[in-house]
C-alpha cells in the first residue's frame, strides 16, 4: 500500500473474539533503511541494501537522493551473485554513488529523517536543492540543523523562518569543523550532522548543549552504522567527552547491508498478544540491536506478558505470550519515545494506573502525540491527563467510537490495539500507516485470522 492508496475515511478496527495466535513478519526498519541510503549515497563505491523498508518515508528518501544524482536500482535478488554470501533472496536496492548536483527539489513529506538528514547532504551538492513538504512539516523543529549547517559553512535560504520550505545552496563541498547544537527536541539533529560529517573537509565535531537528549538509541544506531562503513567516530560512550561526537574526514566504504525488521513497528502485533492473552511471534528479531523497539521485551514483560527469544535453523525470533491481564507501568520513555502511543493504548486497558515520563518532545512529532493520545483515549471513555513530560493513565471501561489519527501512523496503530478488545472502534485515515508500515490493515486482518477462544476474549470492553 502507498500513501495514495484509497482507504475508507473510517476503518472499523477489527475486534478480536479470542486470543490472537500468529507469526507476523515485520518489514525492515525505517531508521536503518534511511540511514543506510544516505551512507551508501555518500560512499566511494556502490553498495547494497537488502530487505529495505518500502514505505512513504523511505521512498521519499530514495527519490530525494535520486534527484541529487544518486543511482538507486531496485532489484529482486536471488541465489545469483547479487544475493550475497548468505544466499539472501528478496528485494534489494543497489546504490550507486555519484557527484551530487542541483538544481533539485526534495519532497520531505512529513518524514523527520528526510527533512533533517538531507540538508547536510545537499550542502555537498553542486547547485541549489529546494526542500518542501506536507503542511505539518513546516511546524516541526529544523532551525537547529539550519543554524548548525551555517556555522559549518553552508548557505541556506529560509527567509528567516528556521523551518521548511528552504533552499540549500550547495557548493560541492562543506568546510565542516566544530558546532554546538541544542538537540533537546530531537536526537535527529545530532544524527543529521554525523551522517554526512565524514565527507566534510574537516569532518565534524557536534557538541550538544541542551538540557536533555531524547532517543539516544538512534544516535547509537547512527554511530554504529558510520563505523560499519569505515568512518572514525569518537563518542561519549567510548570514553569521549560528554555530549560530544566527532567524525573524522574520510572516504566511506560501499557495503552490503541487510536491514533488520522494524522493531517499533512490531509493537502493535506484540501488543495484540498482550491484550488478548494470545501469542505472537516476530521472525528475525536480532539478538543485538540499537533499535529502540528492543525495549518492548522488558516493557511488555513488566506489563504482564512473557517474552522468549529463540534461535532455530530458520533464524532468530521473539515470541510474546499474554495472559489477558495487563498491569500498569511507571516508566521513563525518554530514550524510546516512539513507543509511547502503543504503550499508552495498552495502559488504557490495564488493571492499574500508568505514568509515562520523559517524552515532552513528542509534542513536536508528526502531531502533538501527548495531546492527541489524551483526547482520543478520553473520547472512548478513558481517563488520561497530560503531565509536563508525559501522560498519566487511569484505566476505565472503554467504549467504541472514532479514533482520530492526525496523519500520524503511530496514532493509527495505537487505536487499532484498543479496537482489538473494545468493540466498535473506528480508525480515521488508517492509510497514514503507509508512512512506515505498508499494508498495515491487511497485516492486522491476517494476524487476527489465527485468533482462537482464550482468556483475553473481550478484555477491556
């Protein structure tokens, strides 16, 4: 499914009449796919991305790089040489670096990775690159990246807005050097500068000067992926200065990258097992990963489920089993904020209150997620209040009604979780899930095809 696919205005969220029993194969990680595309585009030689996520956000990234001259060939690899050493079969993208150039136009949609990661790339292009996007993208924080790039030598025309739309006047190279940035509202500000830093003449030194830094796992992901393509990165976690990251100037290697499943997008399916007292298995769950979604194992266990990670001849997998009983939780989600909507949905069905903390930055995401979750859960009969940095959720009997998404994919999946055990929930614009999880409605329906009578039937209704 693509963003333009026709979806009914209101989608009746499927109601589980028993315990969900399913194996769900989750598409690749958006965060890994989009970082991988940029690093491959900036490399000195061609590379491969295998099992990339094909969604609105990743396709916007690919089209933007193509507009600046990068070759991206979409293939289906088999047991031929293109399949790689592991005999991988499936979709693969061949990325062929080239001299970046303008004039070019980039549509960022409402993708934070595209609007923040690509202006530094555009500064390396020879010619102007214009950025525009969805109306909500104009409201999302970008000024810190713009100002940092100016300090590093870039020319950017934004008419003083500090936001989209804007034009990067690429000069074919960028001096780079040291820069201070307040990344309190998004760790993507740091990742944006690091990803292109090896191609800057002096490399880059990024010093975070804000009071907090959310979503640290995503910065660790950026650092790990940079090192995997040959970049030298100094970071706080390896004895470096606190809140300072350095990337030395160097050529980047083309590599063969297999994209992990998107663990955050596995959340609604694991939640289905938790709230219905069922059992859901996610194949290819990595043993070691920097994805924030890996925290679900601990969080959902504390909320009443049990997780089992296993390795078979077919590969690794994670299985979550629920009992139909859901416990409230008091948890700091500052490092894994993108999981908040799904956790809030589960918490609304629990047997005790929950407090979700450390996520004030979610007010600046695809929508104000804290306000949206409060409004939508309360309109179904819930009792949610906003705090300074999160939500307090007191479970109440819920009823059916319309769950609005505000063009936010994680709002759509959160409403679908509630709809599993609350009959009559309708999701407005479920098509917005195409941002990172193509074909979600069909995947959700297929998962429920394996539902069987169990202890979770009708829970929370």
